[in-house]
């Protein structure tokens, strides 16, 4: 499996057994053994992995998300690497979706939503004055929890984005290519004029992915894309994600830990604090987070003790 | 107390109670009373329409085409409603041209663009209140603003503007409801691929809401067709005049179908009773056609994708 | 395009994330156009208030206040007894509400609680048809059928009388009362009904003792709206209530009477003579202002009751 794994800065380079970056932790992951009465490092916050600048797609710097005066997400700092699948997991209500939606300024659409801190996309602060959220969203696409194809034909669903972006080339070709990349072309190639809503759930979601791809984005954000789908459709989407990773950077929110463990390269675990704001507990290469979590809370979550 | 053969076992008592059915006399009386209310209304409708039709029959049997095509006259045998028909149609056209774009535009702003600011809430409340203002007050507004201040005089245009202002709040409210019914997920999806707000509205929201908007606006035009009081205030003629060309009516004397009905109601001669009824029949037919169109459209497009 | 997986050739700049100038300009212009349309509604309200206030205040300042309390409403003679027209309005509206309350509420309760779908599909259109009948038609009906067939035989009233007009106005507002009260009853949450049935209550008990009281705010709102509409009704009273441009004070509903609205239309139809004696023209606006304030107050009150319903659930 040739996956372009970014080699992060400051690591003792190549021959890591896990092939991933090193995590510097603030405290030693002591033997967490309750029977011996050892007090675990309860609030140890592992520093998220860093990557070389040309591999960084998103950099979050102390990002907090507010709805009016209510803080939904507190002080998140992390980096999202290029052409990888990064999963955001955590118990429900901990702000994962809010965080994800701040990546493409979808929260702008909610009255009273605002952020503090910075979120840089390829080095540019996307909340800076003069940046238009419409352009941001063309480059950073989104697939939603419940498939939401437009009540139009399949063709028109895919063509809408490019059309408003001013695409002047061969639309038929673009539509076909997008549907191919979303692994939907064979299913729909002879019924492009039929309504998008006539497809099955899994197909609708792939249509939404094709629609997002058609504007040729750089990043695809996925907000629990499989939670409304049956297991078979879910697996197909996960396969698709692995294919898409070649061309796009993917950030996925999921409440399904097995999915994160199966499908992602990096995982960030968030949880809700006492102030009911979500915060980042730990981020690491997926295999590492699930087998050797640095933080007690992470371990509790992935072993099902809460959430 | 001796146990006699007339005492029932528990089992029998229960069986009796459960099987007694809806034997609740007072409940039946209530249900009957409520049904009676509905039947009274039905009876009123039947009597009203029946009475009008019977009165109008002689006119339609005698001189139907002449009635529809003649001008007003003080002589019943010659009186007709063509000026009213022309006037009403012209008024509706003016109302549609003015009230629909402005009303739909205002609704789009309030539902799609405005944030929940005090100003927006003020506008919304204001529109709801405007919808409840008596139509004659709109007539006063027309008289003061259009006839006098803007100097349009007692012309058909002033009448049309007055009716347009009357109908505007209704158009806004029904359009807002139609827009609110559009699922938020469609907007989200459009924004998600980088569409601007107008692109989203134009390509997705408006097409989805179009049947509802259409129904609401057609119904409001039907309402405008039957309005009389405001027209009287701004100078629609309740009397006779000779011209039957629309061009003349735009700048001078004009009337509308309901205004004719009003004028003729006041005439005591029996022949005019028949004429009034005939005019009412025409009026009702038009209004019913307009409403039926609106409802047909609504039912046809109700099955969404 | 940056989607190929290769590192971006040139670094991204903030200006790359700006929307094309033409597209942005168009967005702004369109938004402005819609905003103008919405602002127009405020302009209309202000226009109504101004046009009424201006002339009404002129009237009040220039009229001999004693003429506001005389024997009757004779505007062209300079006698402006307010009581005549207000009492006429209240009598006719009162009769209307007395008619519309049982009929409208009855229909509303029946449609909401009892009617089966098949029955609904017949009955609702009846209400809708009734609602679309213009008031001139009802006015004619009042004069030519209700009065001679219902009112006159029973009371010996003259052909034009307030009672006939009141009955017709009642028919006019019944669909409104029915639909608003039906909405209110419908809005009562299912769990209340289920709780009552679960305790073994009969339909009658549930409807009268649970659902209706729960919807009472909405029902009051319906009646207030009906009253407001009745007060503002012009054509029925102009045709059938018998008020000419001049009326004496009248309390007897079985006699002709004058309402605020009929007085206004009579003033206006004198067409060229609206600018009759002295303050005749301005008196028109004075009455209009009174009418506007009364209906506004009723509508706001009705709104308040609707809000009470919403806040409950």
C-alpha cells in the first residue's frame, strides 16, 4: 500500500516502527493499573503531531467556536496533513461537528456563531477580512450527515457547483468524471436525468460526494457521512474514502470508533469539559491512538467506559 | 341485604358496560350540535347561491351576450357589465404587476437574508398588522396618497395602486410561509459547494417554493377582484358613464364589477334586482375560477420530489 | 488546481479566497433590491398613519367639539355625533360575533375533533367557498333575502335594518373564526388527548374539558380577529343597514343604523361633493383614524393571545 505518509518535523525520521510521527507527551504514559492504586495522569494533554509546512493543509491555533455567548469548542490547536484521512472522534455533543463546520465557514450561516483564535488553510487565515466564505467553500467541500441531494436530476446535482463557479469547459465530461471518482458512474450512467432523490441512501451519499468533487476542491469534509446508511453502504463509502485520499485531503467526523479505527490515518479525540465546551484531548496516528493512547480519558473512551 | 336474582355478577356488569357502545347521550347531543353548525353553514351557502341563481336566471335566459357586452345604463333593459369586466381585469393586471414583485421580494429578504435583528422583527410584525387593517382604510390611504398627493386623480391607476397596497401584506405572508417550508438541508448543500446566497435562492429555494408562492399569490388576486370599499374611496364610479374603452378608463371614469354590484343593489326596481344577481353570478364565477386554479396548482405540485 | 496531490506550486494568498468582483457586485445589488422591497412595507405603514393623522388632527383642531356629541351623524350639515356611528358599529359587530361564535367555533371543533377525513374533504371546501364570497354579495343577500325572510317577518322591521346586516356580517366572519379556532385546537398536543383517553374519558369529555380549555387562548384570538374584521366591514352595512349619509342615534337593532365604515363610504361616494360643507372631507379621515385604532388594538390583543398559546407549548 503506497500511501504518502508525511514525515513530520523533529522526528527521528525513517525507521519508526509505526511509520508515523513521534508524539511528545508531557508526562510519561505510566502503567495505568488501577489495582495498584496508581493515580493516572488524568489531564495529560498530548501535543498533536506537526508536519512539514508543505504538508499542512489546516493549522488550528487556539480555535474556539461560540454560539452567542455559549462556547461550544475550546482552544483547539492541531494540524491536518495533506492527502490523509483525519478523523475527529468523541462523545456526542462535544463539538466535533461545530469544529468541522468551522473549517469551511459553514457556521457563518448560523445567527450568532463566531470564532476566536485562528484557522489557517494553506497558511491563509480563512476568517480574515476580505476572505469570502463562498470561495472557501468551493475549495473545502462538505458531505453531510443525512444525504441531501437537490430535488433535481442527477446530472444537475453534480453540475450545479461548477456552473455557479463559472465553469466553461465540457460539463458532460466533468459530470462523468466526478461520478466516476465517486464510484457512482456505473450505477447511474444511463439515468442521469432522473431525480437524485430516487436513488438509494448509499447512492445518494455518493452523489453528494460526486457533487462535492465536481467543483474540484482541495479538501473534503465529511460530517458523519455514514450514520444514516446501512452497513454495506457504509463500507462502500469507506472504500471510496481511501481512493479519494489520493487526490483530496479528508477530514471526517464520526461517532463510530470502529469506523475511525478502520478508515482513518490520523485521529483526533475530543471530549466535553465541565464547561460543556469541547476540547482536544489527543491526536495521533490512528493505530497509535487506538492501541497506545497517551491519555487516560482517551483510553476510557475507546474502551467504552463512557460516551 | 338479601342477594336476589336481580343482582349481576361482576362479569356480567363489565360485559354490559363494555358492550353498551357509545351510549353517551350527552356526547351525541354535542356531536349533533356541532354537526348542526356545519349544516347551517352549508344551508346558508346553498340558499345564497340558489337565491342568486334564481334571480339571475331571467337575465341569462333573455339577453346573456348583451348583458355581458353592454355598458351601464339607467334603463335595466339596456344595462350591461362590460365596463366592470374591463375595469376589474385592468385593475388585477396592475395589482399583479406591482404587488407580486414587491411582495415576493420583501418575503425573500425577510426569510432568506435578514438576520434576527429588532429591525427585521419590526418589519415582520408590521406586515402582520397591515394584513389586518380594514380595506376601507387602504381606500383612505389611496385617496390621500395616490389621488391627492401624487396627483393621479380618480383614475384606474390610482385604484390599481390602492388595491396593490391592500394585497401586498398577504402576498408577503404567504410567500414567507412557502419559503419557510423549504428544507434547510437544500440550502446547506448549495452553500456547501460554494454557491452564493442569491445563487442558492434562485436555483434551489425559489423553484422548490414556487408552487406555494403561486397558490398564495393567485388567491390574493382573487381577493382583490372582489374588493369594493377601497375603490369607492378612490373614485371608481358607482353610477353610469359611457366610455367602454380601456384607454379612456385609464385616465378617466372607470368602474369594476363589484362596484357595479354595489351601485345596482341600491336600485329598488325589480329588474335591477335581477341584473344585480346576474352581475354577482359573473363575479362569483370569476372568483371561483381563480381560487380553483390556485388550489389545483397546489394539489398538483404537492407531491414533491 | 491543487487537487492533484502535488504540493501547491505557488503559496495560497488571501486574495485567492476572494470572490470574483462581478459575482460579488451582483450579490450586493440583489440583496439591496430585496431589502428595498421589505423596507417598503414600513413606508406603507407610515403613509397610512400620516395620511390619517394629518387630516384627522386638522379636523379635531378645527371642529366645534360640541358637534361631536349631538343627535346624530349629519356630516354635511356639520353634525358629527361620534356615538351614533360607534354604537351602530358595535351593534352590528356584536350581532355578527353572536352569530359567528357558535357557528364558527362549532365548525372549528367539529373539524378538528370529530370529522373523519372523508367528511373533512367535503366540509373544508364549504368553508373555503364561503370565505371567498365578496362582501358586496353578502350585502345584497342581506337586503334581498335575510331581511325580508328572516328579520322582517319576526320583528316587523323596515327592509334596511342593522339586524339583517349583522347576520350577514356574521356569515362573513364565520370562516375566519372557524379556521383560526380549528388551528388552535389542532395545535393542542396529542399527549393531552391521549392522557385523557388513557384515563377512560369519553370523546365529549376530552373535547370539552381538555382540548377546548387548552386551546382557549387561540379561541379568544379567533373571536377577537372576527370582531376586528366585523368592525372593519363596509359593503354589507352600506347596502343593508340602511344608514344613509345622515342618521340619528339608534340603539334598536331592528331599525336602520349607521356604522363608522358606512359613514365613510357615504362621504366618499357623494363623489364630487366630498369636499362638501366645511370639514366634511377631514371628518372622513377622523373616522378612519378611529376605525384604524380600534382594529389595530383588537389585532394586537389577538396576537397577544396567540403568543400565549405558543408559549404554553
